[in-house]
């Protein structure tokens, strides 16, 4: 086993580019096929709820694998699981592209989530291995900027693929991307598992660390309150493609441009959140974020009850919610990890599992209400953001009274 350098010299530019592309894998299952959702329903003869179930399965499986990939990669190495995840993502994307029934498509979407989860989780671990703690923090700033650009542009690409090749084109593109990345990673990516990584997988300690985090009020409060706002944004992701195309009559490419604009707003406010964090701290920025999101949520409910809804009346409250999400998401992630320096990876994995898992459950259960019209989507967004605001403002005093920090060293 090779022990990597701990500084920037330990990574070639090509390896760094590969890792950036690996971070994009969840976008292949969410953003790329979004413009195709209405046509999937038309072609397979199913309703909105069944198409949305595919997104829910992807998110749920993606979240679940956060708990699996980390411990296994620490024990057996990063590269095998990254390559395995890419292989599974490629195969399942082909399965989705060839699907002739909604049942086959749903199985493929679930498998896509299992495969895609290895990309961001393992790429972040490899970046930390290669660049060290300080260097990885600096690199992740550049990486997340690239991620933001991809998140804004991939729906536009998905819209073009849908218009020219039908809904299957997005899945063929996902398969091609995964195969090319897998071949390049196999040829160029080194194994970076440190020599001091755990020699065995201690499941008992791992579970114990998860339980300790779940019993800590600080972790639960920022994860739940931030998660509800994130789920409101996920409702926009799940419902907007039907609302903008079926109800308001936009083409897949036009929808993708509007959706991309909302992603850009999230990126901008996430950057603002990062710039303000040192001055105001995560807890104050979360207060501002939930208040903004709650205000936007109240406007969403009012807009949802409006009979004559145009694109501007739809976007104004949604954009306010997204602004709040941009403030709360990076700070909830940071605040969930900060009190636990010895459990950072464990806390990060649990945070991801809870957020994506809840989004998957919510999208699956709310699918029956998302009928393709704006009203259910907007009301659900309002309920989620107002709930987040009430929870955080009610219990935020507990953030100033820290619970005892777990003392066990992390196993992930």
C-alpha cells in the first residue's frame, strides 16, 4: 500500500480533475434526468407519483450508502469502492435507458443511488488523504465552485438530450460518463488509504458513535432544522419539472434554464454564507437562514392558494426559500460536525444519511400529493420551511448549552 504525500505535491492535476468529476455523480441521477420526467410518465403511461418515486429511491439509496462506503473504504481502501460504485452506476444507467416498464426503471434508479453515493464520499476522502487537513479545506472551496457550475449546467444538458434523443438520452449520457470516469480512475488514481487507517472494521464502535451523535441535541437540532429547509428545496427539484412543463407550458430546455437559475441563487447564497461564517458563526447564520426560508415558505402557501399562477408568482417565493437554503445548508453541515472533531467523518456520514434519507422518504410519500400542479408543491415547501423555523427558534438555546462530547475515536 502506498502512503500518499500529505501536501499538494501528492496529487497530480489529472488526479484532482478526476476527483472533481467523481463529485458530480449524484447530479447524474438528479439534475441530468430532471427535464425528462414528464416524458417518462407519458412514454411509460404512469402518473407523476410513480415518476417521482424513482427520484425518491435514488435519494434514499444514495443516503443509505453514506453509512456503508465510509467504514469500508477506511478498512479496505478507497479505490476499489469508487470503481465498484462507478461500475454499478454505469450498469444501472444502461438498465434505466433500456427500461420498458416503470418497475424496471425504479429498480434502476435505486441502483443508481447505490452506485453514485461512492463518488462524493470517497472523492472527499481521497482529497483529504492527498492534500492534508489544511490543503483539503482550501481545495474543497474550488471543488464546490466547480460542483455549483455543474449543478447549474447539467439540467440544461439534460433538456437538450431530452429534446433531441428522448428521455432515455439522459441515462445513456450518465452511463457513458460513468464508464469513461471508471476507466480513467482505474488507470490513473492511486490508492490513498493511510497506513494508520483502522486495521479492522469495528462495527460495535461505529454503531456506538452513531448512537452518541443521535443523542446529542446540538447535532439533532442543526441536522433536523437544516434538513427541513433542504427538503423544501428537494420538493422544488421533484415538482418543478412537471409544474413548469405541463402546467406553464415550457419546453425541457426552457425548464432547465429556469431550474438552473434557481441553482445559481443557491450557489450565490452558499458563498455568502461561507464568507460571513467567520464573522457571525454558524448558529447566527442558521437563524437568518430559517427566518428567510420561513418567510418564503409563507409566501409559497399564499401562492399555492392562488388560482391564476404565473411563472413570476411561482418563482418569487421559491427563490426566497432557496436563499434561506443557501444560508442554512453549509452552516448546518458545519455545525453538525464542529463539536465532534474526533467523529468528523462519522458525523458527516450520518448527516448525509439523514438528509438524503429523509428527502427520499418525503418524496416517496408526498408523491401522491404532487399531482403536477403548483399547489401541493408550494404548500409542502411552506410547511417544511415554517416547521424548520419553529423548531430552530424554539430550541436554539440548547446550542449554547453544549452536551458532553463523545470521547470514542471514530471508526469511519
